[in-house]
């Protein structure tokens, strides 16, 4: 595949979402080669990670046309009704779904559908936020622990092969602070917050300095994984 992961999903230090998106990119990069054959990207959006699936022969993006997320300029192959995935049983060798499950209110109805269209022995790779503000409002319904994801998958015909996490306690704490700084504090600064030049040219300098300072501090801080940014789960269809 000739495409690259878009810049927004592999940001530099001048991006306020640097830590969550860089950590997630590292995890998807690590696990993507384990998926092969015909792949379904469930909730694909713009398919930002498509280029990482080097062992896939066919890549199909499925999404739901609903409120909370615009699909303008996104390369969605097939839309579904939010209940029934429009493919035959055991169509896909692999399924990938990134940052989607938190937006599905009827997850107990959708997981059997994902299981149905996955071949026996097929792999499923999921990422879900654990610490993140409300987004794509009003369709933001849940934050899952790894235990909840394992329970849901095992209940629907999958065996969990790996559970992993991106980020740790301090990086999650810092990332939330950066979201507040960029999304709420800077826009509220009198005059400057309304200036496009300030937001696009001056604020990123602050992001570089703040992110660099945290990277230095993170080397010195104790590492804990009981609060973190994302869950990553690799499972196999039984």
C-alpha cells in the first residue's frame, strides 16, 4: 500500500494530542501484521491506519451514517444501518475497529454481527479509549476496561489473545491537561483566542515546549498502568 498514516494520526510535538495519538499509532503498528486476508475496518472513518496492514489482501471500510461524526471526504466503502452488517457469514479473515466501540449504544447487538461475518480462526483487533473527554456528542456512550472488553468478546465467540494498554497514569493525566489547555484555555484567552494566527502559529510553539518538558519528566516519574489512555485487544474467532 502506497498511502501513509495521515499526519493527524502520527503527530509531532507541536500537536496537543501528541501522546494519545503517538501511543495508539505504536500499538496499531505492532499488532496490525497479525491480521491478514480479507479485512473489515468496522467504523472505518477515513481509514487512517490502512497502510499498516501489510498482510491484508482486501481492505473494506464499513461505517454508520449518523449524528456526531461527519463522513464528508472519508473513503467509506459500505454504510450499514447500525444493526445488521451487510455481508454474508464468515466473509472476512480479519476485523479491525479503532476508537469505535465507545460510540455503539447497542454493543450487545453488534458484537454477534461482527462474530458472524468473521471466519473461524479470524483475528479481531480493537482499540478503545479508557481516558478521554466526551466526543462526537451525543453518540459517546461508554468507556471500557480491559476486563469488560474481554467479557464482551468471550460472550460472543472470541478468544482474547492479547490485552494491552497505551500510555500510563502520568501520560493520561498530562494528555487530559493538554486537551484542556488547547480546547478550553487558549480559546478563552481574550483577543488571542480568536486569532487564527495565534492558534495555528503561536500556540503550537507552546505545545512543543510543554510536550518536550513532559517527555523529560516522564523518564523520572514512577510508572503505573491502572490509569491509561487506550485499551488494545487482539482476539481470535473460535
